[in-house]
């Protein structure tokens, strides 16, 4: 076995980190709009069909507004904030569960005072995200909750 | 959508529980030896190929000693204890990651003073666990660490 069965939780400077887990950019710079997000792949194995990742959004930061055919299964690990799922907005706090169904616009935003960290299970075999165009954004804004959420997202 | 995208974390009487998540027996009574374990399926969807479950082992309790062809990807969510993986034993604490490779004997045991709660990602499509027979146990006990772990497991 090339890797120990146990990899330690080793928080560093207030960030959630693990032994032998690389801290990655959330996405390549410029590929999609986001703010202050990191990504760590906790489990990805050739013999498993799911993957488990950890994302950390700095205070006031946000993930990309996107959708895709694959679903997300999310468990909030630290902090809180809000999530947009389709046309609805929900407050989220530590250990809450968030399901993002297929082909559903979604975006996570951290509260102003603390980082938002969450686990996200996805299929290893999955499609790439799509970004909204102007008409997609217009349709989303027909929901007052979604409009308020999008207006509050700092670029 | 039949279910809200967000299901709240609602701990009850010191146990980790979630809105709309059923608390289940770990296994059917008598099917396999274990002690004081509950199981909650946090995410199981027809359109995802992984599942995420939460297990809680009461203080001093333990999961079944077993192996199977599918792998486990575990994140400790609360408490601590020890885990046997193959012939090796590791201390585990909150947020540590544990990989159980295919066809590897494994057992989780909670410390004496607090429950051990962990997330476990598995493939939705997976084989059933096997229990050790006398010769499997004998082989495991060739490792002093495994022998000490098994001796300390209360029945």
C-alpha cells in the first residue's frame, strides 16, 4: 500500500488541511467567476465510483454559479452562509446537508464573518459545469430570493 | 422536488441527527457481532453512484469485524477511538481520513469516554461483507497490534 490508511486532520493557520492532501485552486483562474475558494480531494480512487472533496470558501467569498447534469451531495463541515439551489435560497450551517439535483443552478456563499467549509460527494465520472448566460441570469432573477442572492454576491 | 434541498442538522440527546434522515440499526440484530452502533443514510440517490452514510458508535462500542470487495472512504466526524485496517491499528480523531482498501479486514472502536461518529462513502453497487472464521482470526492475531486490538474489543 503506497499510502497510509489514515491521513491526519492537520489544520493550519485556521484552514482545514489533511496530511498528504494537496491544496488546490478551486478552478483555473479566469475559467469562471468565483472568489476565495480552495479545493482538496479527500478521496478519489480507481476502485470507487464516488469522489469526496472538501471546499473552503473564505468569509464573504463564493463558489461559481453553475449547473451540470451530475448531482452534488454536500455536508457543511464548518461555518455558515447561504446556498442558491435552483430559484430558492437557504441559510446553511455546520453539518447541514445540501442536495443539488441534476441540471440545477447553484452557488455557495460564505457568511461575512467566517469561512464556509463543505464536503461534496460527486460521481467520479461526470460532466463539466455550464455557466449561465444573460438570459439564464434573467430567468433566475424572476425569483426575488435568487435576485437578492445574486445581487449580494461580490464579484 | 419531493424533498427540500437542505436538510438541517438537528442533534438530539447528544446524538447527531438530521431532518428527514431515519435512524437505523447498524445491522439486523444477530446478523453479525457489533455493539452500540447506529446508521443513517445521508445521501443515496438513483442518479449518484456513491452513497454517504453516518455511523455512530457509542463509547466503548465497536463496528463489526468484516471485509468485502468494495472500499470504504471514511471521515471521522466526532469523537475518537481506534481502527483496525488489515493487520495495523491506528488512533483516530475528529476529521481524520480513513481508507479501507478492498478485501481488507477492518473494525472501528470508540474510545471509552465519547461516541465515535464517522461518515462513510461507498459505492451504491457493492458486495456484502464477509465475517472472519476462526482461521481468519488466527491469521489476524499474528500481528501483535491486531491481537491487542481484538482482545480489547468487548463482545
